[in-house]
């Protein structure tokens, strides 16, 4: 019984820290000096960790399959649309060439699409899947009691409100001030609620393809890499070259459609193994590891090379562990 409790505690702690480590630190969005700054660290871990715990708990309690993606998308919109407001705020520091690019109805759509795909995968679904592959016996087991759910929910809500207010206060520093559009924020909140309800509504539905061809694990590595690099670079390249923003959005939507097709026909394929899933995660994360020296030596983000080196060692260790377990159980 004591061993079980220790395992559950370990899973919860890893879920709390793995999501921000991947979503913010490894990606370079928050380099080490920024990530480990006490207040910033508290905000990042509280929001990412609390949200990931809630999504994972809902997945287990509601016995969700593909519909957990609705919750992951809702998370991305909660972070970037409601809390950070980067979908609308042209003063957001990370926009770069995407500032004002493809802005329709007050929304910078190329940035919005790219960030939603990123958070859906790297910040939520991948951390949860990494843990599930390590402890498959706990995959469908709820780990939080009502008190834990309440604390996690309160932590996330409090962080969102605090950051929103902080961003509004900071606007006084800019020549052109971002003034939040209440209609956009209301629609953002409604979209989050609708996505959560959709996840609950479709919780019992299952998609399983048994007759479709399943590509090799190496193919999963390549696809995972291509999804992230195309999502990351294509909008920026198009904006840099002043490509028509409307057609850029259409291209992004088409790419998202291709990603969804891959997920439906391959990840939900009956023949899929843990090796395939681990390979997909490997291909996804290796891109950000490759980029860490660029952050260190070109963007002057001190410590990113060390982050990449440690992440690479841990990723290899995790991957080999999953493959070994898969072979032993086959």
C-alpha cells in the first residue's frame, strides 16, 4: 500500500513539473535564468502543473480516448488567449515577425493556430503520455481527491487572474497600448467552456482503425519532428517574406487537417504499439533539443545548451526504457 502511495505521489510531482519543463524551459520560451526566477517559476509551475493535473484527472475519471484533445486545446486557449492574451495583444514579446500578421477580427491567426497546436501537443498531451508510458497500470486511475481537484483549480484560476491584471498594468510602458477587447475575452472564455463540454460529451466515444496501414516507428519519429518544425517555422517564414496572410492562414489550417488525419489513422490505429507512441514523442522533442544551442549562442539565452544536453540524455533513457518494456511484454 505504501509503495502504491509513493508511486502516485511520484506521478503527480512529475506531472506538475514535466509540463512547464517541456512547454517553457526546453522550448526556450523561458530560458533558465527566467524560468527559475522565484516568482516566474511559481507562476509557470502553478499554471502548467495545475492544468496538466486537471486534464490528466479528467482523462482518467471520464475514461477519455481521443476527446482528451478537446481539453488540451482548451488549455492552449486558456493560456495564450485568456491569460497571456497573446492571440490579441500586439505588444506580446514573443510575436516577432508575426506581430499584426494575419490579424482579422482582432485575432492574430497565424500565431493563434501555431501556439494552439504547440500547447496541445508539447505542453499537455505529451507530458501526460510520457507518464502513462512509464506507469501504464495507473493510466486509467484517478489520482486526485476532491480536495486536490479544488486546490489545482483554485491555483490555475488565481494564476490566470494575476497574470491578466499584470499584463494590463504593463501596457503603460508601450507607446501603442493594447486595450483588451471584452468581447474577444468573453468569446475566448466561452470557447474554453465549450471545448471542455465537448470533451465530456464525447468521452465515451472511441475511434479505432484496424484495417489501415500503420507506418513504422521511424516514420512516427519523422512525422513528430515535421509537425513541430512546420508549425514553428512556416508561419514565421511566410510572415518574413510578406506572403499574403489570408493564404498563410489557409495553409496552416490545411496542415492542421493533415495533423488530425495522422492522429486519427495512425495514433488511433489498432496496431499501434508503445514503441510507435514513444517514437512520435522522441521526434517531437528532439527538435527543441536541437534548437537549444541556437538559443544559447545566437539568442544569448544562458544555460540553454545545458538544458538541451540534460533533456537529450533523459529522453534517450526514457525512450530505451519504454522500448525495453515493450519488448519484454510482447
